[in-house]
C-alpha cells in the first residue's frame, strides 16, 4: 500500500522488492496460521481422549473408537483396534 502511495518517490526496483517481500511474508503468515490450527486440533483430540479415559476409569481395551463433534462432521479421532488406554 505504501508503494502505491509513494509512487514517484520510491525507485521502481525498491518498490518491486518491497512487494515481493510482502507477498512472501503473507505466505509465511498463512502457513503459520495453518500449522497453529492443525496443532490446536490435535491437542483437542488428546483432551477428548483424556476425558473418555476418565469417564471409563482405569485401563480399558478399546476397539474401533471413533469420535466426532456432530453427526454431520467427519471423525476427529480414531483409535486403532485393540489399543490399550490407561489413566
């Protein structure tokens, strides 16, 4: 935006460099936000498993456990058959 406002006062080469850096930084921000979102989803899945273990109490063998927030959503958590979970 500053490059447009300062038209004629900033050399074209520097304006192009500034736009290139701005585009690159924008991509880095998008990638960072995506990673943060995926990490948060994984933490939520672990919290849900901890809650399920507390509700069950103790050590249990679980077969084909699948969890989702709503019937219309995809599964957010799947446990392999025969997986043992402990408190």
